[in-house]
């Protein structure tokens, strides 16, 4: 029993140092494209976001849910098919890091939506900061250069809150540039540091 317990402890330590491969560049890039598409359709669906803040929130929450469902399905499928207990443990750790961030984002969104008038102009900056915190929480299990993406989200969110305190923060380009560029940059980091080497090994 003591030996089995020590083995489990060793496996836990290995899992904390394992590189998480559940994110794939294509699916992460898809979330960036979704953000850009949402920004493109926002003027048609929500021409006056300051006057209809609930419509604005609904659009971007729907885009986030769509992205989350796609990424979550891929992670779950990879988890179920993965034969390595270390990688499965790493998946649980990474998801565990993200759950508090997602819960905080949902709580902040609901809390602001319940206020009258709705301070929707705060949401783009707060969302970006929370995503940046999520990136840093998972950084230990991802390529080190992903830290620059997390910094981009944190600085971008702070800049939105500081320099765009009013209706300007609800402009389509704000969310499009913040999340579209951020997610495409994340996809590039994953491809260059992980998947590119996997393809080279397979070709050999």
C-alpha cells in the first residue's frame, strides 16, 4: 500500500510538469476566427450597443459559449482517447486551473447585467483580464512563450478599462482585436512549439 501511494505521488508530480497537448492550433485559431466574425456581424446585429447593452452581451456570450463548446469537446475527446495516465492527469490539472476563471467571468457578467443601467463598457476589459489570468494559470503546462499572449490580454484589458471607459469600449474592433488577435497568437504559439515538432517526428 505504501509503495502504491508513493507511485501515485510520483505520478502527481509528473503530471504537474507534463506539457498539456489538449489544445490544438486549429481549434484555438477557430476561436479567434469566431471572435473576428462576431465583430464583423456586430454592427448588423447590434448597431447601438450602448443603447442595447443586453444584445451586445448576448452576442459575445454566445460567441464565447460556441468557442468553449468546440474547445471543450476536443479536450474531452482527447482525454477519453488518451492512453497515458500522466496526460490524463495533466488534463484534469489544466481544466482545474481554468474552471475558477470561467466561473469568475460568468459571475462578473451576471453581476453587471443585473445592474440598471448595465455598465456594459466594463465587460470587454474585464473579460480580457480574466482570460489573461487563465493563460497565466495554465502557463506551466504550455509552451513558455504563451506567457506573452497572457500579457497581451492583461495589458489589453487594462488599456480598455483605462482609455475606453465609455461606449467606445463597445465598438466591434475592441473585442475583435483583443480576442481575435489573442487567440490567433495562441494558435501560432501552439503550432510553432508543439505541433510543428510532432509533424516533423512523424515525417521521420
